[in-house]
């Protein structure tokens, strides 16, 4: 007989033995009360109280035995038959499932961090200003664009339209400023417009 079968038998035997012992104790209590009454060793009101308590104990004992029998039947069904359920196996299976879910959550957390880091490095803040640098040329055909990442770093692209043609300039931006080149007012306005963009507004 395997150790698992012995463990199942011990569990069922424990509940059955507990029920028998409880019934035996109730029987002894009732006999003792009857003996005390018949021997006139106690006043009548104490004897009545003892009988009342014995009846209450008997009712409680019967209820306990019924519960134990119901539990015993459930245990016999649980631990018998070809499809018997092993509680240890169930707990082990749940533990493995929880470990697998925890591992998946950790992987999702790492992926989320990678996506967040990529979004901080991507140029997702855009500010554009159109303007006319020369009074004799109609229309705002010149413009300045600021393309910034989550740390307000990136580039500005400026286009100046003149009668002779169009010139395009690009300047690197670090934390909202240019360290090497002087920024025009239009470029500063474009950067300011891009910096004010928050992730919730993207």
C-alpha cells in the first residue's frame, strides 16, 4: 500500500474515531446525571439544570455526529475511486500556475519599461511656426519646426523662402536649448510649442 493511500485512510479514520468518542462522552454524562438524581445527592433545581444541559449536549452531539458523517462521506468520495483527487497535487498545480503567471507579469513589466524608454527617445513632440521674414514677399511661406523627444532634445528645421529661392537650416537641440548655434525667435517659439506637449495630449 502506498504512502498516499495510508495518508487518506488516516484522515478518514480520524474523523470517524472523533465522532465515536464524542458520542461515548455524551452517554457517560447522561448516565452520571441520572445517577446523581436517583441518589438524591443534589437539590432538585440543580438536577433539573443538569438534565437540561445534558439534553442540550445530546442535541449538539447529534448535530456534530451528522456533520462528521457528512464530512466522512465527502472525504471517502474525495480519496477513493479511479478519479480520486489528491489535495497535494491540486496545491502543487496551483502553485505552478501562480509561478507561471508571475513570470508572465514580470515579462510584461520589462516590455512596458522598454516601450517607455523607446518612447522617451522617439521624436514625438512637434512644434511648428510659420512666418514671413520679408515684407515684400506675400504669404507665410517660411517656417520653423521643432522635433523633440521625451527629454526635450532633438532638432529644429527652419525654411527661409526668398525671391532667390528657399534655404533650409537644421540645428541640434539638447533639453530645449541649442549649445552650438544661436536660435532665432521663430525657432525658440517652435521649441516652446513642442515642449508644452504632454504625453496625455499625444
